[in-house]
C-alpha cells in the first residue's frame, strides 16, 4: 500500500495473508481507477470472509467501508458512484454503504441523504437500523427523523440502536410515541419498554406512558 492509501484498521488485521493481499490490491486499484469498485465491492465477502468483529460489524462490512473511503472522487461523481453501489447492491452491501456515509461525506454536506430516505421506505429492519446511524442523526430533518424513530418502534428495532436520540428527542416525538403506546395498550398489546425514557422528560405536557 502506498502512503496515500487508507490504512487498514486494526479490526481487519486478522485477515488471512491472501485476503489482506487482495484488499491491499483492491484499495490501490480503486485509487487508480475508481470504476473498479463496481466489481470489487460485491467480491469482498468471498475474498475477505464475514467473521464478526468486536464492534458489531462483520469483516466484509468493514472492508467495504474501507473501499468506499478509498474512492478518489468528489462532488456529484462521488454521489453517483456511491449511489449506484447502494442501488445495485445486496442487503449486506447496502448496509456497508449506509454505515460508511459519515466517512464518505467527511465535509458533512448531507448530499447522500437520499440513500437514507430510500432505505427508510423499505421494511428490512437491518437496513433501517443501518440507515439510522450518525449520518441520519446529523442530517435528517426533524419531521423525518421522528417518523423514522416511530418506524423503528413498529419494527421492533431497539431504540438504543438509533443514533442521536439523546440530542434529538423532543416534545413532538414524545407525543407521537405516547399516542403509539396508548393505542398498543388499548389493543391489549405490549408497549416497548424503551419508549418510556424518551417520553418521561415531557410527561408534564403529554402524560405518562
């Protein structure tokens, strides 16, 4: 790897020599010709494996994020390339794209927000969870963020996996969650326990859950 290539993180140092060599070559190839990522991205799982990592990711996801950060593109060219990888990728590839967005959009422009929005229209819980990481927390407008949190509750996604809730929870979100909880209780269905901590700070206005 040259000094301009992204450093392989500690999480990937457990790669076999063959997988590490493949990844090094892939990173160098992307730096020279960004279009090579289109064939390299789907091949990651086969070449690097999918062993779990201590941070909850898998080896293939971490390697794919590294490939994305190696792209020497800017502005709309970068948006188009990353968007195509998401559009044509399988769920594992899409999760990697979504989780890489903070690193890909280092300037914090929010220009990749459409990928988050597209994902939030699906019903795949793992993809929804991946979409609601730090990038969504930083850039998703308040009304869309609230609706996304409510969708997580509907899908049974634990709210501690949604980035930014400590900062972005507000009275309107508390009202929406309270309404949901009352409807569930009236129907004799269990109310997720992780709703209460978000509603409690606003109970003087909206009542307890």
